[in-house]
């Protein structure tokens, strides 16, 4: 199936920046540079990927943290009729998740702009992987705007819709019996995204997943929206390598880094290394939470935990291939990891004390000890190490215990 793409595996240069599909979206969807990583493990024999969405409109502060595999023209998403990349069962096996969660638990997905086909695309993913139906009709799925209304939803945006499809599918894979609340912010400004997070908390979410970020400067006016006692608020750490973004740098969230997940012959059946794109480092703005004891940062250190994020060992998602069509796509980025970890918190369904829980249960995590996302000092802030490190935090899930 991938023979027509084989020549891409020989490339080792960056293809110029391109637009995946701007269509008629109000904010457009200009992508970042397409990057070739010939040295990375390749799950689907395809190596070019591109940033899904970026800061594109005046007043927008955040960009989503997802990368999509693109076709041989380097422009359009690599779309197929059947799934490629890791499916729900693969991810549940890799992270030893056997629980399905409860219909009394709600996981909220917060993203910017609208996603018209959210419910129908989610149904395709869940049917493909044998997950129970999650629909408006059966009370499992609810889509609202940042004011909590099911009407007056934001205008559609293909890039952010792709991000949302990824988030919905990863949450579903980890917690197939949980309810899903999709809160669509009017735009990608921190003010609107913060309003959407507060709305999710007001509507009873046990978990709120955030797969976006931006600079810490000016973020303090929005930080309180991520401070909800008893709620697991996950935030992706970023996809640009060593460096810190908000809201992952908030001391009130679970900052989620990224790994390269590959199959092997071990008892687990998988191994992980640091994904080179995962964000990490020291906040310049926010205090270190009491449960974090590393000595390389005087303030908050990113990340806390991690999960699969490398697009070249990416996950299968059913979502928009354009403004008017949907297909099977392959995604990476720490946007994969944040809703995946959020789904595990939801499957656990127990008490949550901000990001502290994994620090009390390190034996229930897979330590990631190799790989790097850049150069830094001290080295653990950008390099996999025994115990805590910046790009992967304490490690990846080994069941529900740490969450």
C-alpha cells in the first residue's frame, strides 16, 4: 500500500512550508514546515509530516500541538480508506489499560473553532475499533460553545477540526465508556480557550484535555482557568523540542510530554524513547509545585508524564482530510499524548490533586531513559534519564495506578 511513497524514505531535507487545506476557513490553516526524519522508526513507511495549525489570526495566542502525515506532494494529508498507525487496541496494550471507565465520568476536550462533523467522524473511529457508540442521542456526546450552548457554535476550521478529531479519538481509546464533552472556543486566543476550560469545569468534567500552547508572556491573566481542584487538567508540552509553553507550564495542570513508541520483543511488546519534538524545560513565570523536587529549575518544570507523540510512529485518527471530506489519517505531536493521558485519568475516575498523583506512584510508570529533544544544562531537562527527565517527565502509563 505504501510502495508509491518509498522514495520519501530517502529524503533528509525540509520541504518548504505549505498549507494542508485552508479551504474557506475563516482563520485559514497554514501549516508549519514539513519535516523528514529518516533516522526515526517508521511505523507506516511514510516520513513527511506537517504542523496542523498555527497562530493565524490577530488576537490568537495558541497553536495546536499536532502533526499529520502528508502525501507525497508535501501538501495534502495522507488519507486512506482503512486505518494506518496505532489503533485503540494497540494503545491500550502499550499502556496496560484494561478498564473502560464509567458513564458517570465526563472527559472534556477543549479546542478552538468549530468541527461540524465531530460526532459522525467519532462514530466511524469508535465503530472501527469496536468501541461503544458515543452519540448525542444516547447521552454520551455533547458539543457546546464556550458559553455552554449547543447553538451558535464557532465557525469551522479544518486544521483545528483535525486536532479535535485526534483528541476525541484518543480520549475514546483510553476511556470508551466515559462521556465526552467537546467545548469549542470561539478562537485560539487564551481568553477564549480559558473560557472554554472554565465552561468544561462548570459542566462537571472530571478531566479537561488541552492540546495547544503558546508563549508564557501575558498568560497569567488566563492561568486561573486551569486551576480546578479535583479535576485532572492535562496540557500538551509542545512540538518544537526543548522549550516551555503555556498552559503546560501552569502548576495546576498535568504537563504531558512525548515519546517515540515502537514495537519490540519484550514482555510489554513495546519500547519508548524521547520524541525529539517534545517540549520541556523551566518555566520563567510559574512557581514549582510542592510535589516536584528536581533541582535544575527554580520554577515549574515541564513535563510531568508522557505518551506516544512521534508522527512517524503515529496513531490512526478518522477526521477531516479537507473542509468537505473525512478519511483515515495518521497523527503525532504531544496533542496525541494529552488526551490519551486525560482518557486514562478518566478511566481511573478517582480523586485528583492537580499533577501530584504520578509523583506518588512512580513504580506504575514506564521510565523512558534515552533520546533527546535538544541541548541543555542540566542535561536531564532535554534528555531521557533514569527517573525524572524533562521531555517525558516521570514516564508513560503502566496501567491506571499513577493516575
